[in-house]
C-alpha cells in the first residue's frame, strides 16, 4: 500500500469542520474528482434481487463518520483503497483537517498528490462558508 497525507488548518471549530466533512452530499464539493450520481438504474425486478435480479452492479463503497473521534473514513472493498479525514481541534474557532489515503502500490503519485492538493484547497475555501 502507498500512503499519502495532507493537512489544512481552517478557521472553524472542530465540530463545525466535522459536520461539513460528515455530510456525504458535500463530498463532491471538497473531494477532487468525485461526483454523486443523480439516480441509480436497476436491471430486472427489485423484488427478485435475492434471486439475482436487480442486483447492484456498482462496487459498494463505505463511508463512516465517527463523531467521537471526529473522523470520517471511506473505502472501496476489494480494491485496496481507503481514506480518512480527521479533524483535530486547535483553538475554540480553529481546527486542522488531516486527509490520509491508502492506495495500492503503483498508484500514480503525481496524480494523487495533485488531487490531494486540490482537495486541501477546496477545504480551505469551503469549510468556513459551509
């Protein structure tokens, strides 16, 4: 696995930053290259899904916010991809967000670093206004 990390300090309380990160609808705003689909198409009869009809074809991605640790984790099972965003309080109205990615060996480091740099820039711009 290849590990990548970036951090950004934002001028909001840790709870505010966490609430921003924990809202999955906001992911495309801060995660470089991510988009949410407006709809999901189902083939076959969803009632018969257990029998093979209407089975989802997209890989199941995990997204788990944990308020206790102020961490949001995500993963794509079977693809050896995982990441997290951890919010660390600094002052009453300032916190640091640490983004970590764990990718398969051979990942294009230049592309990953560019995406992380864009993600940090997005967070710096959006979190206080979120």
